[in-house]
C-alpha cells in the first residue's frame, strides 16, 4: 500500500482528514481506483446497497438571481420562461406516485411569484399523497423556512457551490456568501435534512478551495451532498470557460463519502451529461441516490441550467426503466422507503 493509499484508508476508518491530505489526494490520479473502491465500500457498510429514486419536478425556470454559471440567470434573455401553477405541480406529483417514487424534489429558480403561502399550499398538497418532500428553491428567510417545515417539507437542498468567499461573490453578483451560510445553518436549526454541495471545475477554483468545500460539508453536518462538474452555458458570462472534469468531480464525491459515511449522495445528472455511464460510475464510487426527472417534456427542455442535459429525450417512464436496469446490473436494488438519513455519527 502506498503512502497516499494509507492516507485514504485512514480517512475511511476515522472519517476525518486534514485539508493538506485532501489536496494531495485531489492532485494525484494514481490512486483513483483505490479511492473509488474505498468510497464504495464505505457506502455499502453505512447505507447499504439500496438506491433511492427521488422524483424531480422543475416547476419554474424564472429566477431573480444573476449567477454567472447558470442558464436560468435573469440576464439570459434567450431562454423561454415558464412557471407551473399549483394544479400542474400536483398533477406531476401524482404521476410520480405511479412510478413508485417516495420522495418529491421541488426545484426552481428563485422565483418570487411563489410566496410563502403558495409554497405551503403546494407542500401540503403533495404531503397528502404520502411523499417525503425535498425543496430546492434558494435563499429564504428563517420564517419562510419555518413555514415550509410546518407545512410538511422534510429536506432542503441549497448548494454552497464554493466555500471560497471571493470566488463565490465573484460568481454571484449582489449575493452574500455569509447569507448563503446563514440559510444553511438556519435549515439545520429548524430540523431539515439539509443538503448542500459544490460545482467542480469553476473558473478560478483551486484544489485547496475544493478541499475546503469537503471540510465545510463536515462542519455543517450535512445530510445530503449534491455535486457535479461545471458545464458552461453559452448564454452566460462563463460560456468560453473550460468544462469541469468528471473524474475530479467523482473524487470530491468519494472523499465526501469517506468523511460523511452515512449521508445521502446523489449521482447527479451533470455527471451523466459528460459521460453516458456517469451516474453509474458515481454509484460505484460512493453515491446512493438518483433523481429521475418527472417534469413534463416542454418544461424539462426549458430548464436549461447547462446545455445538453442527460435524459432530456426520455419520457419519465423510459428513464425509470433504463435507470432501474442499470442499477440492478451493478448489483444494487431500488429502495422502497423514503430514504431518510439514518445518522450513525
């Protein structure tokens, strides 16, 4: 066993690491296979072989923010905007029930049209269908988060994207890094299963900042981490930047599994966008969640954070069949439960 392999094994055994150790592992591809196999073993030990399928509804692509990497940014005048009404969202949730999904993920741009009362009505309607509910709708006040929780929301995903404060504020005009962190710690305080994550390969990002991201996930005590490679959108200021590296993204994910062994980690769509088997590679390197899209065809095409998103040409029924077959082919099973975080630490 090499020195780096011993470091990886020590992180797997103790679920802690020094930043310098993480940087060394991220910088060296010679032990990738060992890292991925170790993360897979930790995943198997702590969360088992079940893969949780969560039905994703992208209910609005309208956004008040100007994040430089995102195709939904308000400054993008070349996208077709849409906003579902309550009945459309509930209809899609009913369809997800037919696919036997146990969790609904409600995702949108930061669309101010959806007031606290509107969101609570949607949450209450979906909760009556016996779903766990994950929200991914951006930065809100403590009072709004509290109301959503009371209405029945169980989880909240708010990616930090980068813990490098200067880079964060450069990429998020008129937004505050401290407010982003405030939101995440408010969510933890309110008892949400709290998810965050980062983009890997952002222009100006360093391995040191990626290591800092992983340690932040640990500091937060995250229940879920979603991350993936940066994919430039031609309608954003970063259109000419280099696409993020899939292998590095999976390394960040694998190290996150070693430090947070019992959490939920999605194999994200961005990984499959860069490689046809990207999601399966992620599932074999520490991931245990997949979020199939149940959004209607027209809206799904318009929810273009980045171009060429995997699965756009599959119906929800087709994608469920394909991903189920792939999951079974690697010896994993589809969960029939809600997939809540079972804390062991």
